[in-house]
C-alpha cells in the first residue's frame, strides 16, 4: 500500500501541473500569511441568527472534527498555509484554507466511525472555502433527522449569493432495514454472492454529496459524492458486517469550454487515483462518461470526471484511504477553476446559454440519475435534500439553436464525443 | 345518442354560468362585429419568413381543414360571431374566432380520417385564437416527419412573447409496429382480452397535445391532449381494426388561486362531458386528481380537470363525437381565463412564486408523467416535441417558504386536498 499524505506528496506532485496548466494567469501566488489553523471552530458572522438547527449542526460537525478526526500532519499545515492565495479581479487577496487533515495509517477505529467524521470534516472545510470565495453571505446550515430517528443529515446551502447561484454540501448518516427492492437491486449487482435469500438485512450508510452552480456562466458547475455502505444480518447478535463497499465520483459541467480547466480537473483526480491504483482513473473515467449520458439528447451532462460503485476489492482501510484522498483533493480540483472564472465578464446571451445547459442538468437528474430516482421513489426520502442538486434557475427553449463554430458549439462537440483530458 | 352541437346548445347552456362566475368583470360583451369565417385560410403576418416547414405545415392543415372537415353549422357561425369579444386592459377590442365546426352525424367516413382532420382543425383554430390574444408575434409552425416516413407532426410554438412565456400546440399522426414493451403495457390494461400472443400488431395514432405557460403569474398554465389509437394485425390482408380507443384530458395549473376560474374551467368540461354521459365527469375528474399527483411533494400538479384512457366502451362514432366536443370546448374553458388575467399587475415576488411552481411542473413531467417517460425512453422519439411541455423558465430554491395565510398558501392548501369545482 502506498502511503499517501495529501499535502507534501500530493501537492508537490500536482502543483507543477496545476501551475503549468491553469495558474499561469498570476491569479495564484504563494504567500506566508498567518495561517488559520484547521482545528479552529469556524467563526459565525455576527448578525446571523443562530437557529437551533444551525447550532446543532455546528456542534456536531465541530465536535466530531475537533475530538475525533484523524490528526493533522504538521508538515501539511505548514505547507498549505502558503499554498493558495487568490488575487481576485478586484485585487482582494483571498487565502483559502487548504489545511486538510492527513490520513491516519495507525488508527484501529472501525471505518464506519472514521467515515462519518471524514464526511463531516470535508463538509466543514469545503463550506469554509466556498464562503471565503463568495465573501458576501454565509451558508445556511440545516440539520435534520429522520422521523424514525434512524439517521440524520446536515445540508449546507448557499443560494442567490454573489458567486453562487446555488451551492449545496450535504452530509447524511442513515441506517435501517434493507427493503426488498434495494435487496434485489444489490443482488443483481456484484454483492449477489454474499447476500442470502430469506435473511433480513440492515444497512448503514454515510455519505457526502455536493453540487455547486456558480452565477458566472464561464465558471463550471461541479458535483461530487462519496459514500460508504455496510450490510449486517438483522438477527446476528454480533452485528458482523456481511459486506461493505464504497461508491462515488466527481464530475464537471461547464457551459463554456476552457480546455485547461477540464485538463486540470481531470489531472487532479487522476493524480489522486494513481497514488492508490493506476487502473482506477481510466476505469472510473470511462464509467463516468457512460453514467452521465443523456440518451434523449445524445450528449453527456458535462465533461466527466470519475464514477465508481460497489468498490470492495481490497482491504476496507485502503479503500477508505482512497476515498479520503479523493474527498480532500476536490478542493484542489475545483476551487482554482471557480476562483479563476467567477469574475469574468459575460453577456446576456452567455447567461441564457448557461440557463439552457442548466435545463439539461435538470433533465439528467430527474430522468436519468439512478440516485435521484431511487430517492424520490423511496417512502420517507427527504425531497429537499434529494433535489438540492437542481439549479436555482433553468430554461427550456423549443429547438434552441446556436451559431456554427461558436463557443457554444465547441462545448456541444465535446459532449458528443468522449475525450481524454489527463 | 344525444345530439350535441357545440354552439347553440353548448354555449346557451354554459354561458349563463360562465357569466355569473367569471364574466361579471365586464371584460366580455356580445357584439355583432363582422365575422371572420372559420374556413378562411389564416393570414400570415407580413415580414414573417415563410420557411419551408411553415409553408408545408400550413398547406397540410389548411387543405385538410378546407376540403375535408365536417361542415359547419350555419347557426353556430351566426351565434359565435357574437360570442366573445374581449375588452382588454388597454381597451383594445379583441374578437376571438369561436366559429368551430359542428360534428357531422351523417358522415360514414372512418374515424381514423376524421380524427386526423379534427386534430389539425383544432390546432389551427387554437393557434389563431392564441395569436389574437397575444397580438405581438405569430406562432412558429414546425412540420416534421419521422425518419422512416411512418408519421408526421406539426408543432406550433410561441415563446417569449408578450402574453405567453411558452405555448405549444402539437399534432402528430404516427403508425408503425407495436413494440414488445408497448404490447405488454397494453395487455396489462383492459385491451388484454383482444390482444393475442404470437401475433404481430401495427398501431396507428393521431393526437393533439397542448401546453400553455402564460407570462403573467395570475394567469394559469393549462394542458390538454386527446388521442385516438388503432391496432391491426400485421398479416391481416384486410387490415381490420382489432381494437381501438380514445384517451386524453385537460387540466389547469394556476400559480395563484382564483376560485371562479377553477369553477369555470371545471364547469365547462363537466357540461361537455354531461352531454355525452353523466358518469364521465365524476369518473374522469377523479382520474385526473390521481394522475397529476407528485408523490415526492405530496401535492397535485394543479387543480385538475379530466383524464381518461382506454375509452372504448361504446360505438366509436359516439366516442369520437365526445372527443370532438371536448377538444373544441377547450376554447371556452380556457381562453376567458387567460384573457381575464393576462394584463393583471403583479410583483417580483409573484413572478418568483410562479417560477417555483414551474419547477414543480418540470418535476411532474420528468419524474412522474408516464407519457413523457415513455417518449424519452423510446428509441427515435422526438425529444423537442416531447419536452415542448416544459416551461421556458423554472426555479428551485432549497426549502422555499411562504408566509402563513398568504395567497401562495391558499394555492398549496388546494393542491393538498382534492376539491369539487363543478
């Protein structure tokens, strides 16, 4: 197993490419400004009403983060505090908080608990960085519980802000009886050999799911989610895990094509994958192109990324390490793109094209996405969280047409033919 | 069989109710202005490019209309020329063309041909009246053919005009082999006793489908469609019709509730139904409430109307008469509502609420509507026509909230509990 510490090795590896590919614009520079430690509990803007749900969500997230999180690598903190500083259009210096925790190789804690802390920590750091980029209003933290108390979630939402039309970072931890329908679906996939007939199973799942729709049509929409799933036999007094797996992925959906952005996004994902298994990226990239395809439009939703499910072909701890790295490297994959594009000028026509593309996003999510369909058809599913992925606004024109050889056509061409980006 | 001539009996019957319920506003008055005959070929606005598709569509529609349509009742023309004259906000007098053809009781022509002419004639008269109401730009006529030449359609679209955000009136006439999937679906319904195993069937279908999304949030969205379906055995040299049926319905989706509008819409549908069978309206109204339900929102799409399928329980000609009357009475059911509401003043908040409701419309159509799902999952389906029903714009806010006892809440209450309107 390759030891993979996010900062020193990861950034040392990706930064040159990153700089070569996208950071030449001088928007990014190193600095040694005083560092905000990653363990500090995130400050709440004065004047924001601390609703109960906000308070509960913050306490849970912070407590898990503070007391239980895998310990940070001091070298990582030192390195990252100098890493990303963005010279914005209006010359405001913005330092993102890239002080991620490192993976604890020595921990003997069950993956279940570590996964829960991981999704909470990733949510917290991502929300913080998106707030730094937006710099106008805080996320709304919405903690909710299932009516049967068999699970909870924290939905963090920022909508109609300066930079984000809608950004949602959603975490949920659920358990309960596996329905007949879910069981059949699992048996038809690769878990078939481990799942017996006439046995009742319970599931446990922890996941993080994020969709970000920026205001600026030049800035791409992004989505990622990572989840861990465990099955136990209901009547087993020891509650031994029968089978478990990881699933997830990350993909980019631009309205206008900047090839260097696509290359950077894919290269960052590939670098993180390669640290764990060089076969991952090519396989997961292909999955992604196949999954995010809209048959009735004969185009992909965006320019892809990675996508995988039922991952359980090696020790759990190694797979969790992979997920952990993929989660935190999302910052590096996406935040530079939004920082670079969020203040670009654009026309009314650019905005209209973005709205048309948003329409396609809605079509994919409501017609084709298995997760959304499953969620909406599940009794007791939380519709607000499931549909958090939909954009704030969308548009459908009958036979919308675009000029030949336009930037819009350039995007469509890429959505019709899969391309290698890394 | 009750003889049902649309104007004299129908209007004489509904007008008093209509006036009492909705026309008190003095927007409607009788007049004896010169009448534009319904046989006149619709004038094309000067300056509009006569594209090939426009020309082809117009020729087909007009030719069918002029040469083959059931002949009009002179009394109907006389009556209708005085019927609807709308005193608009800006005091412009607008006379709608309510000179519909009457149903020809004596015709011996097969229903297939009469149905095709009926949908073309209804499309033409509806498009004409919507253009009169809008008075800014003409519909775009888009004639298309299936690649295998086994059918054609005419889509009439008006989008981003003064009165209509998007209005689509779509006609299609198709034939072809019945797929295994369609066959199974039919056998599971009431056609089961007539459909044999190991026999290949061909279908023929003619239908009209309309969705109108007005700009003004006080004006309701409306949808209707009527279709006639025939099955023949592929190897039967006589091509005898094995089974046939009618389906369709009409339903109203307001963003703001005007009870008198809902009552008028339902009453008009009920009156037309009652002329044919008094059991129709209660049964079809219930179907409609059940069908246009969004489970994941626990609300109906709108305030309902009528909905039916597989109607073949009496002589074909009688059922066609029913469909014919339902189609033309749509004018009476809906046009007064749009005329009354299209110039009302509204706020930014009203418009935003309309956008949220548009979002729900998209959700129903993409997640729940059987027709849309079937169309999108059918190879060779024409996506542009299938998704014509989507609004031009829509909006999704996370946990959008509305004030207690507001007009918005009044609408939601009605969408949670079915109500009797007529």
